[in-house]
C-alpha cells in the first residue's frame, strides 16, 4: 500500500512539473508563428512565467501579438 502512495506522489510531482513546461512550449510555438522568432528577451519572459495564470495570460497575449514588443510588458 505504501508503495502505491509513493508512486502516486512521484507521478503527481512529474505531472505538476510537466504542465508549466508544456504550456511554455505552447507559448513559444505561438510566438514563433505570429512573430517569426522567439528572441532572447521574449524567451526570458516565457521562462519567467511561473504560475498557470501567468502562462495563460502570456499564451493569450501571444495569440494576439502583432510584434515582439506586444509580449514584453509585465504579465498580469
């Protein structure tokens, strides 16, 4: 029984770490399509987004972006 709990704990931890990483990859893909590249400045903004809410806001901003500068402001 204890082993099942440990496996669940590790699996949960992996899932929690994978979600933001996957979301960051999604944002990078959208930026690449809309802006043409992911500059180091934009990459730093993407990497700096730590919460699910920040990543969602950045994803939405990337969908509407017309230029790289649209992505460089603070994330709400």
